[in-house]
C-alpha cells in the first residue's frame, strides 16, 4: 500500500501538484519571513492586520489577564462552555439582528456541520459550483440530493428550481458571498428573490466578507441591506478578525436544530475560552474603527479589477503558476500557487489577498511581475 501512496505523490510532483508546508520563521504585519527572506505577504487572510500584531496581542492580554483558560477540555454540550461563549453568540446575533447564533471551531467545521445536517433524505440543496470545499464536503455527507449550478448563473439556478424543487420536501440554496478563489460577489438580491419564490432556505457563507464589507463589518448582506433576507449567515473569526473559530446566526429554531444535529459541533472539543474572548474583544474594541481602512482596501481591489479584496491572477498551467510564484519570491513577494482541485483544471492562479497594510505600489508591482512571466 505504501508503494501506491508513493506513486500517487510522484504523480502529483510530475504535474506540479505536490504541496509542502512552508517553514516560516515569523510573521509581522504585512511581512512574512521565509528562508531568511523578508517578504511582502500577499497570501494572507489577515485582512485587517489583527493577527500577528504584537501591540494588539499585548493590549488584549493586559485586558484579559488570567480570566480565560488556554483550553476548554470538552465539547460544549458536555463541560466545554462558559459565559464568554454565550456572550459572543449574543453579540453576533444582536449585530445581525437575528434570534440566535452558534459558535463552531472553524469555517470548515461550520460548513461541514451545517450542510451535512440541514437537509435530509427527501430534501435538496442547490449550491454554486464554485462554493468552498467545506460546503461541498458537507453536502456529500448529507443524505440529501444536491445540484451544483454554474457559477453565479441565476437563470441556470432558476431553471434547476423549476425542474427539481417540486420533487423534494425541503430545499436549501447555499452560496458564498465573496468567493474565496475568484474574489467576485454573489447576486444576493436574486438569491433572496429565488428563495422566496421557490420556498427555500438561503444559507450564505460570509467568511471572506465578515469584518471587511459593510458599515459595521457584517459583510455583503449589510452593504446591500439584505441581512434579514438570509436565513442562515455563516462567518469566521479566523480571517479579518485575526482569531479562530466561526459562527452561524439565524432563526432560533435553525440554531437549536444545528445544536442538536451538526456533528462537527456536537463532537468537537470547543475552542479555548481565551480565543473566544479575543474574538469578542476584537469585534467590540477594534472592528468599529476600521471602516476607512477597509474601504481603501476594497477600493484598491477595485482598481486591480476585482469586486473585492481578493484578486485572482489566472496563469493557466500548474508549472507556469509555480514558476511565477518563484519569480515573485525572488522579488520580495510571498504568493502561493492555487491549483486543481481547488480551482478548475486549466485555471491555476495566484490569489492575491489584500490587507489594509498593502499599498498600491506594492500591489501593482507584484501584478506587473506576474504578468511579465505569462
């Protein structure tokens, strides 16, 4: 059997698919240190610069002292919860004007847990074809039928609904708001219209929008004034908030259902209380003062041709993409090659993730270098 795995790894290597964990020595704001090189980090989800920020870490620890332990030692349905968990859930549900919220250990835990249980045998899920792997994995674990409609293609989704909705009991439409590998934005207005028209639930993953979009950083739904139209909103603390974990917020019946049915919640040791407290502290004390920085970051993304702070530079071939990353590395930039199965065959790319520390010259110098290598 080891021979089989070895041959599989060799095949990945021959097709420029083999992945390695990078040995970074440290991270500091927009910089990352690799092989004694100080590089501008264009591959981070640390959009607002809260993670790896010594000043913010010190300020939080001065506030927290020894109030919060470094481990929970149990799932929340056993003994792995404390008041701070409920306080963060109450804060999230209040911000979104929803009935309730539920914390998960990561965005992956949230999407796998939710999409594997929210629809059962006899139900159906309609999912954007470019939805994150965690959504796809959750649907595969469910007993429901699912259909993947062409990316952001609302007429195709409606045709599917016309053809299939009548054949099932409950129906769910699930989409990301800001798509993680393309940086474009879902047509949430139309999604909300279709979910009403065809009696579906609408589940929206705001992982890359939470903390970035909207006056209060709630995401694209806040920007569009559509928060109340979405039945279940999912967000993460591990990106813009610079912490760890995720949440789902919506109707109390849905949240109670997830509490009792989402296996990734039920059977996971909960995050440490100190992590939960840090997320809450950032949202209350730091996020409210980021609006101008966030808007400048999004404006820079628009200048680069994206709808968001995520800018895909599509190269095409795997090897060419890997080679482009190496050229950028030699010029002081850290980027990663995004290859299948993360993206479709023939669309390997460099995914630039802007942070509020990245300036216009740094961004366009990197884009120019990447284009010269194509």
